[in-house]
C-alpha cells in the first residue's frame, strides 16, 4: 500500500514538474531570433521609416474607421436607409458577411498562426487544437452572456412600462370615478420609435377642458424584444471587434520593418472600414441616443490607432515574437473569433434570414443574399495582405 502511494506521489510530482516546464517555456519573454528575423524581413529594418509609416497608418485607419462606422449612423435619419428599407436590409446582410469572414478567415487564422509558432513548446500547443477549442468556449460563453443581458434589458424595460402605466392609472382613477362617460379621455400607453413609454390622449369628450382620463394599456412585446436584441447585439459585437483591433494595432506598432508595415496600411484601412460599417449598422438599428451612438462609434474608431501608438512606444523592449506574446495574442484572437462567429451566425444571419424578418419582395431577398456573400468575400480577400 505504501509503495503504491509513493508511486502515485512520484507520478504527480513528475506531472507537476513537466507542467511547470511547459508554463515557463510558454510564458518566456525571450526573443525567438529566427522568427523575429522572418517577421521583420531580412535587410528591411529601418526604425525612422517604420515610425513615419506608423503615423500614416494611424491617420489612415482612423479616417477609415470613422467613415465606416459613421455612414450607417449618418444615414439612419434618411428614409431610404431607415430600418426595414431595402437599402438597410442589404447593408445589414453585407455587414453580417463581413463579421463572419472576420471571425473565420482573419481571427481564427491569426490565432492558429500564433499558437502553432515554433517558438512555443510542442506540448501542449501543437498537440491540441487550442484555437478552435478556445473559440468554441468563447462562443458558448457569448451565448450565456447574450441570454443574461437580454433578460436583464427586457426585465428593465417591462418594469419601466409597468411603472408608467401604474402611475398614470393611480393618478387618474380617483378623478374618473366622479366623471360621466362623455367627459372621459382615454389615454393609451404606447412606445415611441426609441422605445420610451409615452402617453397619448384620445379624446371622447365634448368638453375636453373638464374631462378626465383613464388608462388603456397597449403593449407591443415583439417590438420590445426586437429593440432589446439590437441593443445587446451591438454591445457584444463591439466587444469582440475591439479586442481584435487592439491586437492588430499592437502588432503593427511594434514592427520595425517598413516592408512589413507598408502593405498593412491599405489592408488594415479597408479592414477597419468594413468592420466599422458592420458595427455602425448594428448601432443604428439599436436606435441609441445620439450621445451613446457617438461614444460607441468613437471607441471603435480610436482603438486600432491607439494600439499602434502603444505598440510604437513599446517597440524598443516589447518582442512580439516571444512565447508569452504569442500565447496572449493567440488566445485573444481565438476568443474574438468565437464571439464574432457566434454573433454573425446567430444574432445577424439566422435572426434575419431564418427568423421571418426577410419578408420583402423576392428582389429584395435576392439582394440581401447577394450582399451577404459579397460582404464575406470582400473581407476574406483582405487576408491576402493582412
């Protein structure tokens, strides 16, 4: 019995010692010389030229992000691009394709590239498909978060509507008991375009100045649910996009090779424009107030340029090809991929194409499908450069 216990302890000790070795090797900040040379390009390292290109990249990506996220927001007041119009439906389908391609083609590929790097120890990183596993966990976690946040907003909204109805009924109940039927004004509690409970009076009185009011509830549960879903989708979508934007900004910022940075400027500008357009469409559909919409759009637009600036400041001592940096980058990209793939398939594509919302003319439906594929193909094509 004692021999068995001793052997078990020895086995556990060896396992822990091996695990500590894996962790130490994975979290090392030492430079991987061969990989760093490949990443920077042989004979193409120029700090001054790289810094100039980083300034150009920050300006170009900032402008692209502002234009992308701003177009749907600026056009939401126009009839041709309002929610439900053919243009808006096609634009939203295009945005869904962009988000889907971002998750599958860009983020998941970047995660696989980082976690399969030769700088990392073969065990466990190349013996188990961590990118897909982490993306799966992130998608399941997003499902739980999606359900919880949706229920929170729905409960909050129903409580607000019930409070307005109760206050109106309590204030008018006493007066209505002493009034005749001809002196009663019926008040209907409805929801405005921005889902704020309102009281609208419908007079049935010949002497309105002396009339009294009653409350007649009028609910629109479907509208409440649609609005809540739009709010939740836009917020979780921004979380997934922003986490990836930080990574690509840091990756460009720490590079010292003009040969690496130059093709990324144009590619990441288009990348930021497409992602911004997708996010802006979701923010527009959520019908946020102007201040909230501007804050969300601004946060998205400045994330990648801020990441580039931070990377440029850290480039003197931060090694993007160290095992520690590769593990962090790979895991964050995997998480972002899982979030965006879930959002694209469940909350954008399935909700519209399978949820009965695609009720327009056959021509409008065909346009939506074409836009979906164009968005996915357009974003996928950028993988040639970035």
